[in-house]
C-alpha cells in the first residue's frame, strides 16, 4: 500500500489520469534506511497499424506501480526475503510530466544528500532535465 499526505493512497479518490507518475520514499522499518525514486503511472505500447492504415497505434495502460518497491537490488532482495510489511511506501509528489518527475526526484535526492549518508539505499543520481520540461509547474 502507498501513502500520500499521511493517508492511504486511493487512486479512485484522485483522478490519476492527469498525472504521469510520482516521486516516492520507501522506508525500511527495521533499520530506518530509505530509498528515493520515481515511478511512472502509465506504460505505452506501440501496436501495428490497422489494416489499410500507415500510422502505428499506441495503447496506454497502468504500470505496475501498485506493487513497485524501487529499482535498488538490495531493497528488492529484502522485499523478496523479508516481506513487503518491512517497508513503508510514501508518495512525496504527484507529477504531471516525466520531466517534472525527473526534476523532483533529483531535487529530493540532492536535498536529502542520499549519496553522502549511510541511511539511504540510493547509490546513483542521474538525469537530464531541460527548462522546457518544467514549464507550467
């Protein structure tokens, strides 16, 4: 289960159609280590064009965000061996664009100094962000 603003996140209460994804914090409740990341809410697949057409079609569907525990191998291994209940998952910010997600993920990681502290599972910060990605925030 995900938490947002200290409450259980229910996507039915909030129209998630307008959001590309979110920036999150996962906390290991046994040792208080954390992981900051981002997750897309949607995946798109390219489909073959319809008969007689040239343009490819796209299909948008929800990603695996409900069961997601980050991309860190150590966290994924702990979830597999110790169970999901060991972790608390919080949505820090819902984002309308992929660029906004990348920016706020990096901002959270830098503000929290995740690479300098031993109480974070993060081992890498990366991303390219252009000012036009952040228009309208």
